[in-house]
C-alpha cells in the first residue's frame, strides 16, 4: 500500500508539472528543476550499444526535480508479446508499484526491478529487452513518457 501511495503521489506531481509546462507552449521543451538535493531514488537505465544490442546501467534519479512530461498511465495487465524481446516504444520512466520483475537485455545480462527502483527505458532500437515476473503473479506499474529532448535526470553510479 505504501508503494502505491508513493506512486500516486509521484504521478500527481508529474502530471501537475506537465500541466504547468503545457500552459506556455513556447517553453514546451524546457526542463525546470528545483534546488539541488542529495536525495535520490535508485534507477536502472536501458540503453542501446553501438552494435544494436541493449544493455543497462545502474544509477539514481534525484528527487524534487521538475520533469518534462505531459501524461502517464497505469497498467496491471500483461500481454505475452511484452515478455518477448522488444525495444522501448518511447523514452519513459516505468515505476513499479507491485511485483518483482527480472529483466534480460539483449547483451545477455539480467537485473531485477522491484518497487522502489525506477526503470528508465531508453533502448529504442534493436532487439531491446525482455522480462518475466519472479515470485509475483501481477506487475502493477506506471508509465511516464519523457518529453522529446528533455533531460532524463539519470545519474550513473560511479564505476
């Protein structure tokens, strides 16, 4: 329940920012941020390699940033094609509200997504990624597309 409330609050905040950004069309692609903070949320970003495969990197997304987005939607349905390898349809945050999901990227590596970790899907070409539920019967998630050319605010972990 706590994760669902967090997700709804995040969605409300993001949609408010989107509404505010939509008020002035000439600033549609401008990303605005609040003061700098050391607070962040763990994130994993899917990216394309030059050879067309997909890989991932671990990092974080700072909190209290105004993100350039205009819509979001929630899903708890899964179609079989979604579990097969596919690239992301758009740059987007995928926020898991319920479920444990094992992702496999086309370079062969895997990682887990659970509530509290944001997936940043930016693998727009090639074979992409696939996933399967682990010890979960349902994946509740929220999709938040990132406006074209907007900053994703992802900060990679130091290597």
